[in-house]
C-alpha cells in the first residue's frame, strides 16, 4: 500500500493548446511546471494516474550531498537553497528540516570509501566531516553498534514526500499551470522532426515544447519514438513505524539499514544493503551498459524474476496514437514490498540501537527506481526530436535534487539562463 499524499484538486478542463506540455506528474515535473508558471509561460502537466503516485511519494525523503559524485554536487547544493525557500515559495509546509545526514561504517574498507569520497570533493564548499566511533555515539546516543567511524554532513536534510509534491502542485496551479490526472500521453505529434503537440487518451493538445519527466516509464515512451534511453528498474522496500522515541533527529545510513524521523514522530526505515532487481527484457537489450556497476554492487542486488518482470513482459513495446498505451494499462506502478528485507532492516537497526525494540510497523510499501548506468539523471534536449526535453533517470535520488532539477529542465525548455551547468546530465553520455 502506497503512502497517502495530501489530496490535490486538479484541473477538469482539457485545453486544445499550450506552450509547454509536461508528461509525468512527479515532483520533478511539478517543480518544472511551477517554475514555468512563475515565468508566465502556459504549461499543462499530464499524469497517467495520480500526481506523485509512484516514486515521488515512495522515496525516503533524504536531501543529501553526501556520497554524490563531484559533478552531481552543484545540483544538490542548489537544491539545498531551493528547499529552504520552498515553504515560502509555495505557501505550505513541505516537511523540510536541515537536520543532517550521517553514514556510518563497520570496517576499514567501508570507512575508506567515506574518506576517499571526502577527498574527491574537497575542492567544493561542503561541510562534510569524518567521525570517530565516540563522535557517532555523541550524535546518536544509546547505541551499541561497533562502528569504525562515519561521515556527517550537517547541512543535509529531509522533507516529506507526501507533502511536498502536493504543495508544489497547488502552487503551480495558483500561478496558472494546468494539471490533469488520469490522462496518459500516448505519443508525440511531430512535423518534420519537430514537436507540435502530444496525443493523449483524451485527444490532442498542440504545444511548442514537451518535457518528459516520466520516471521509470520514460524509457518505454522514448523507445516508441525510436529513442534509446538507458534505464533499468530496481525496487526499494520501505517501512514506517508508529510514533516512538528515537535516538536522534539526524538521518542515519548504515551498511544494512537506514532510518530517519518522520513528521508524525515515527521513523522511515529501509534495508540499505539489498534491493530487488527484477529481470526484464531490457536487461538483454541494454544490460551491457551496466556491467561495471554490477561488478561493484552485485552483493546489493536481489536479482530474479517476479511479478514486476511478468507484468513488464505483458506490456506492448510499440503502439500508435489510436492504441491503448502501457501507461493506460498500468496507471500506478505499485509493487509489493519485500517483507523479509524490511524485517531484516528493522532487526539490524534494533541490534545497533536497542530502543527500536519498541518499534511497531505502521505501514510498508515499495517503489520502482529508474537507474542509469552512472546513477545520474538525464536532463537534456533530445537532438533526434526538436522540441523534446527529458528529465528522468534519477536513480533513487530525484526527490532531494528535484527543486534544481525541475528548474534546470524548465530553463532548457524556455531558453532561460541555466541554473547550473547541465553537462553531467547530457543525454548522449552513454
């Protein structure tokens, strides 16, 4: 069962034309829509299901710079500033707290990874610092874990996925954006290789530019137009406890669990040491791009067939505007959580911080992450189809960088000065 987001009364009108159509009502698309609306640019967001119904409401809510590759940090740093401004910008609470994020290590190898990362970003303005075991105990008391050390970034934080997208959507609509739910875009409409509109299940909308922010669905949409996007799925299972006393307001990531405080007083917990990796036909088509990633992370992946893989095989891979698309067959990707992985995470956490013995599970869910070969997103214009921009493949950390990522996408679409250098996110880098 997915987390319940704050309800949003979306539009009922179906416009015949606009300047920009955004395909996908996740948090990146909504932030882009808000930016465009603030600039007075007519924009329509089309969501096949409910806004933020997939990974935008199912993620952990972490907003971090820690452990990102150096070229991705400017996006995260800009997002820090935009998250701080978000409550006043949208006029609502988004759950943003700059409480810090800590990663802890059990052995020298894990600690060396943190040390090497800190060296790799020492030329950037980051407040990350290494920790001893005693310092960990001081910041996160009442534990009994035998930690070698860790790394802590006080300026990292969190926000609430069930609040943020709704607040951003409401603000965008107040400023003129149109958001339509339960309306799948089947295909682009093009003339001489240039976008002139989109064809939806409800008819055509003419436009000048299209921004695709479809998350795990972006690969299918682009493939239907002959454009190859390199993303593969991973499934992350999550649990939320009932309100309870906890050891810290800091978000903590260990090798085999993570936890962070939820706005209601409970904790969001996941198994950091294992993710479900369902095999799909796409693994045969583009899996070679992931060999180096697989070599380093094989122990973290629970590879196999399952409901997701079978479901994926049942979906069409080619269709035209008059045919029902995969996006109508599955309005919301809602995988079952892996109960064993969740229980393992909770058990590992209890062993490290015994106060979690009192934890009672309030809810569990899972979400599908679209992962690129280098775990960085694609935010770029597509040369093959003029007028098409994509912002997708966020590899599990799109929520944290969504304010800057959405604005960068809006900059590209509207030919505004770019908020950051988009070079690390170019489409053709694979």
